[in-house]
C-alpha cells in the first residue's frame, strides 16, 4: 500500500469518528507531533505488512502478538490468526517494552494527559503507567513514545472484539503460537467445574449472612458504647480529681520535710490532712462509681469484642465467596526462574504465591506463554509462544516440578483462556497493582517506554462519573485533568 493510499484511508477513518473537521485536524496534529524523524536506516528496512483478515469466520480474540522487528501486530483466536496490521512502536529511548502483558482497560476516546491532550482513540491499555495499543498515524517506522500505534480503522474494528484480560505479547522478533501438549498442563474435571457455581452461590449467601451479623453486632456495640459513655466520662473525671488530690498530698509531704520553722511545718501538716481526706473521699466515690458502672462497661467491652469477631468472620466469608466466584474465571499462572516461585491470578486478583522447584536454576529457561485456547476431548487444547532465548517450551516445562497440592487447587477448574507463563524474569513492579494481570518485561530488551514512566503508587477505581489514580482525576464529560497521568 502506498503512503498516499494509507493517508487517504486513515483520513477517511478519522472522518467517520469526528464529525467536526477541526477536532480531527487538532487530534491528528497532536499525535503527529509525537512522531520523531525517521531513523537513518529506515529506507533499508523490509517493506511493512499491510492490513489483512483471515479468509474464515473469526472467533473471539485470545491474544495479540506485536513484533518489534517487523512492526506489525497479529490477532489470534482459538484456530489461528484472524487480523493483521502494521504498527508503529516506541522510538529509541522510549522503546515499547518486549514482554508479556494483558489488556487492563479500554477507552474508546482516550486523550493523553502527558502529551498535550493527544488523541489516542480505541485505546487498549496494557500497563497502568501508560503503555497501550491505540489508533494513530503510522509513518512507516518506530515513532511513538512507548505505545503501539495501529491504523485508525484497524483499532476501531478491534476495539469491540477485545475483552479485558486478553493477552498481549510484545516480541522483539517475529513469534507465533504453535500447538503444544505436555503431561504437566492443567487438566480440568467436569464435575469440579460444574460444582463451582453452586459453591459460589452457597458461599455468597454465607457472606451476606455474615455481613448482616457483623452489622448487627456493630450496631449493638455502638448502642452499648453510647449507654456506657456517661459512666465512662464520670469515671474519667473522678480519676482525674483523685490524681490531683494525690498530687496535693505528695506536695504537702514534701513541704513538711522542707519546713524550717514550726509554723511552716504546722501549715504543711494541715494541708496534708486536708489532701488525705480529699483523696480518701474521692477514692470512695470512685470505688462506688466503678461498682455501679461495671456491668454496663463490661457489656460495652463484650459488645465491642463481639463486633470485632463478627467483622473477622465477615471478612473471611467475603474472601471465601470472592475466591469461589473467581474460580469461574480462567486461571493465569506465572513461574519465575529468578524468584523460584509460582504465582496465580484469576480475574485480575492474586490468589496464590508459592515456591516451586526448577532444575538447573542457574541455566536460562526462556520466556514462554502457554495458552488454553479451547476445550478438547479429555481436557484443553494448548498453544505455546516463545519470545526469549533459553529452552524450548517443552524442555522448559520438563524442568519445573509443581507441587501436587498446588495442581489440585488449579487444574480441576481450568477453563479456556487459562494460561501458564514461564520466564527467567521476575514479575514486573506493575503486577503488584490492583486490577492487573501478570506483567513480564524482558530485561535483555530496551524498556525505555516503560522505564521512563512513573508507576502509580496506588490505583483506585472511583464509582460514578470519575476515575481517580494516584493524584490524577479525569472527569467524564468535563475538563478537569491534573497530575502526571498520561
């Protein structure tokens, strides 16, 4: 496709999305401003791929594989590739990181807070610090600030097909999934899968009941505390008066010891007697008040203890219900040679972190993404994608010994879209944030576009009309933007 025809095609796509021509020109200009000059060797590079669709009915996209070397993206369903398009990845110093990611957010009309409100339509976010796939101009070479730009029309077509959690693999070279089998792969049990909804419903009801009990206990504790509050205040006042009377008695004793005349000693002794009488009187009042208040104070303390116990039970029940609900989600497992650990996530939530044994732990194992693409007779059908040097996927899995009790917790309810990632790398820091899948960045490849971005200290999802992230707020339909968010 010539540059002129690509430009016409992109312009037509933009017209479909932006009725106001002035908005289109401004948005395109903002994105073009982010494009750097072509590298010196651009003319010597191989011709870029063009957009293509498989000549068959496409299923749901399961993964996207971006090739940095060839500057193209390929979308796969359970039976192979379904869509292809050229891309423009990050330029030198702001490179798109190679590794394993997933779509964590979709925004049809995203605008950059970092780059002069640049339009990034049909955004598929893969890191919370700001790496994404989105529509944008393609000059024919790597030119972005770390994102993966796709043709405008392609990005629009892809947007509605992609669900949150879709795997995005960014490979330094060309990579593609191949059929894969291994005895260590998860084999689900139909009876276990069938039991999941029943268990989830039962635990959800138990969680609701525990929540009601906790609320009742909290209300009872508050009522008991209100009833005991005047008595507690009276006791505090008496204790304060008693403390001051004891202090007056002590001062009088010191005055007697320091008296230099009989007259001074007599005055000090008189003060001592008065202070002793006052202290005794207050002690008697305090004893009487404590005896009278004991039952109500004890009841308030018991109610508070009961409320704490009920809240702990509610939290345990809520966790059990949440874990049961997550069991209907595909399972993602990551095994790191660096940390010698196995991590499990379902529905973006961490559910397990256990040690694992890897033979020859000092030898590279590579980076492999194994994906359950569909149900098959007796289990699941798997594919493998390898994007880093080391063992092949078969040899890599041969080196790993997963504890049987861990397999027993994972395998029976494994579903299509489940995955097993094996890598020399540790989890990237972004995996620690709420609502992420595993993020694995290849340390032997440039990570400029990821390294330059300050990751959010905390990610919050606001209810209603705003999203809030670590000091940044974006109001839907309004103009308020602040902070560093991209």
